[in-house]
C-alpha cells in the first residue's frame, strides 16, 4: 500500500526549519539603517509617526516586553514569529482553494520569496506587521466575500476588516485591501452592497485612519506632504532609471522564478489555458494587481522602492501554487530552490561579518575609505561601541550630548553608542533629514550645552564644519577609529568635539 504524504506535517517541519534559520540570520547581523530607526518607534511610541503609522513600534514593544529584551534578535522576533505564522496562513489559503499539496507549495514559494522571507519575515520593518495583517485579512475575506451574507460570513467580514485596519495602521499601502474589497463586491458579488454588515465593517479602518489623520492634523499634515513628494500620481517628467529599478527590483525581491512564473500564469489566465474557479480567481486579481500596477505607474515619474508591491506577489503565491502543482518536477525544483536560498542566507550572514570574498575599495583619504560598500551600514557598530566607550570614560565625555543632522547614522549612534553609555542624542537639522528626532527632541530637555560630540564615518563622511559651520567655533578631531573585519580595516569612524565659544 502506497504511503500518503501528510503535507500538513511537512509544512510544520518546514516552518520550524525556516524559523530557526531566520533566528540564526537575525542573531548574526547588526541593524541596518531602517531597522535601527524603527527601534525609535518602540522607544518613543505615538499614535502615528512622520514616516509611517506606528504598528511596527507596537510589535517591537510586544515581542521585547517593552524593550526589556533589547537586542537585534529580540527586536527582530517581531518579524520572525509573525513571518512563521504567515507561512501557516498561506498553507490554509492553499488548502481552502485546492488541497494540502497546494498549501505546501505555497509555503515553499513563500520561502523562495526574498521580500516575504527576509524583508518582512526577518528584518524589523513596517512590512512585518503589514504582511501579517494583510494575510490574516485576506484569509477571512476568502471565507466571506464569495458567499452570501449570513451570520457566519458577516462575522468573518468583521474580523477581516479589523485586520485591514491593523494593516493600514502598519503601512499606508494597506488601503489597497479596501480597494480590493470594493472592486470585488461591485464587480463579482453585489449582494454585499445590500447588507448592513458591509458598511458597518468600515468602522475599524475608519478608527485607525482617524488616528493617523489626527496626528497629522496636529503637525500640519506633515506625513502626507512628505509622501506626496515621493509618490505623486501626476507628473510630466519620465524617470527611466526609476522605472527600470522598479521592474528589476520587483523581479529580484520576489525571486526571478516567482516573478516570471506569475507573468506566465497571468498570460495563461488571459488565454484561458489556466482555468480557475471564477469567484476565487477574482479575489487574487483584485487584491494583488492594483498595487503592482500602481507602483509601476508611479515609477514612471517618481523614485519608488520595489518592496512596496511585495505583499501583492505574496498574495498571488497560492494561485501560482495551483498553476504549478501538477508538475512533480517543478515541485522538486521548488524544494531544492528553498534549500539553496536558506543556505545562501546562512552564507550571507557569515560573509557580512567575515568578509572573506568582499573586496575592499581603498581610497587615498581615510574620509572616503571603502565608501561604496553598502554592507558597512550593517557592520562595525558593536566594534565601534567597544572601542569608543573607554575613550568616552577616560576623557569624561559621557555627559556631553551627541548631535547629527540626519536620522542615519544618528539612529545607529543612538542605539549602539548612546544607549549603552546613557548619553543624550539630538537631531539638529531640517525636519526632512532628522525625521522622528524632531519629535524626540521635544521629549528631552532643551539642548543648552556649548560642547557637543559629532560622529561620522568613511561610509558617509560629512565634515562637521560643512554641516554646522555657522553654529560652532571649534571642530576638534578627538579620535579616528579604524573598524576591522577579518583583521583588515574596512572603514574609519571620526569622533569630533564641537565647541561654541
């Protein structure tokens, strides 16, 4: 008798293995620029923030017990654990639309997707709560929207809208969930237009949107002005570089295999070579393609980021799993691909810290040494902390505040230097450069010290005189600190004492 595979058990094993590998990956790497910045959302919580809504900060507070456990791994658990739940949600969606094999393949595809596995599932970014709540809402919408209104489907619709509200409170593009709901009800199942529950459900997203609007009302709608400059829908200037970067970025972030497979599947749907149940098919279409097309359109005129549409590609994974599930060869290749990507994660984390194969670009000036190595944003901060702390102690500098005119590298300095040494940090510059620090400054005592410290490094060197030329009289270089990797210098950090007479 042939043994029947329990895909559910295999999925459990896969989720555990993926979680352990992401834990290892997260424990080996220091924070990137964006990650360490969102640590500020947890340290200084608010009902909204300049860049994004606040849920990523709430997630960090929840998983670190309000920063009681304050390390890279502890903070990244706010992405890792929800990422593991995301896999199970995709399995359930796959089972719902087809069978356990499709659910299993959906999880494999998730682990092949760089956006889902790493950007939203390992690094602590607003995409972590966004993807989590997006998939939760999508799961309950599948259970409700294709059916007629009833006591059970109304309950599921309310639950879905609650999670939509949470998704919007995580990142603004979650409003495309509401776009998907409206499109589906108007074009596929109009019976919901006659039911009171559909309209009452909007109370949840209205609450979170109201909180965001109220915060912006207090500050002259500063978030909308900031994002409008980034994503304006109308412009007359074609931005070729942004468009190419967006398309290539979507391909890389979502894995070229998944990217091209989805496009092949889409062509098959148009040519009716891939037939799928209509009511379920339109769910996937309305909850994925509008955001993909919008980001591509925006990239024609503005600089965009490829991960903005990542949630749409993740939404399509169960449908893609249905398309490919009959091909056993593809199934085996997917498993191999997942293993290779996980091994690559382990290798990458070790390589960033060891630098065995990374070239070092040497420049004549220390101020520009190896300045094109973007990985330096995630390396050397702990080493800097260990080297600079004795200097701060011997020279009695811990009582002197640290300033910078940009949120990066100030957030890194705040976490790795100021936090362990209990030093004050101030963002002194334009609001569009210091971001969250504009509000953090208000929570602290007014900066009155005539002496301040200023740190910069060869990755993004900016001389203190060029930044604060009119504010101070003396710019004394106290120490040039080399940062080494594998016994080789990879960047320099410069500590200045600025004095106002």
